[in-house]
C-alpha cells in the first residue's frame, strides 16, 4: 500500500513540475467555483451543462461553462450504481482571454463528491500557448456544483 502512495506521489510531482528552461513563466492558481445547471443550448450528449463563476487569486476570476462529453463506469462499479467517471470541457472566460480545460473526473453518487484533473489545457487571446495542470474537487448541490480548483498555468 505504501509503495502505491509513493508511486502516485511521484506521478503527481512529475505532472505538476514545469521547467522554466524555455522561458516559461508559471503562476499557481487556486479558486472557488460555483455553478448551476443549464439546459438551454446545452451541447452535451447527456444533457449535463453548467454555468457559473470562479473566483481565485485574481488571474483566474471569470465566468464558466462546463459541458459533459462522456460518461462511463469506474473500476469495480460497472453498472455505475455508486460512482461514475466523466469527461468534459470547462471554459473559463477571464479578462485575459478564454481558458479551455478538458478534464477527466469521478463523481460519487452516494456522497455527491466529485474530483477531476485536466487532460488538456489551451487558451485564447493573451492566454494563447498556455500549458499546465488543473485539479478540481467539491460537492454537488441541488442546483449545480460547489468546489475548489488548484493548479498551475505556464506561458
């Protein structure tokens, strides 16, 4: 069990370390995200979209839109009775431009908890060429989600 934690920590460290050798400037991000479900103009094949706001350390502040693009079972729960995995795209509209984050996450139906990790990050306007990682976690509410985001963006 200890070896598994050490291996997971090594993977996490390797995915969150960014080289500055290419002249990249990195900024740590953290924030609070609150969303509500939207049904009009929802592009999700599952009908699951949210809109909301994210407030953080200034750089990340903006409005959000999330679209679920895929849903599937998690290990040990092939019928998705207790938990499910999902993929989607989060767009954060900031004063610097749009930040697009494709993520992969898990939602536990019994506790209403979720967590996700970015798989691909891109940006527009002043955020063009951005790279990094993004992690979110929180709880489902009756009207949407309430959670926190952490990460690092490099440009």
